[in-house]
C-alpha cells in the first residue's frame, strides 16, 4: 500500500433544492479546476429563510485531493 498525501481546501456550495444538491454543486464546480478529488467532509450547514420557509441551502465542505506527481 502506498502512502497518500492530500491537499485540503474549503469552499461553500449552495442550492435552493437541498443540502445534497449544494454539496454536489460545490464538488462539481471545484472539479473544473482541481484534479484528483478523493473525499469531502461537510463542516457546516446553514440556510436562508424567506417568508417563513427555507429558500436556500448552503454548505461548507472540505475537499481532499491528491497532488500531481
């Protein structure tokens, strides 16, 4: 088994559809410029309320990716 070294970066994703969609949006956008994303961790969840209802979800995620050789 080889040793793994990961770089970790933190970003926020959002979606009016829910938490899972917010995570997907964050990872999808990050994968356009980051390569070798291997894992994620949701560290915060919050939302926006309009007229007494949840209008938008936001998540903070940490992404781990391996460095290029």
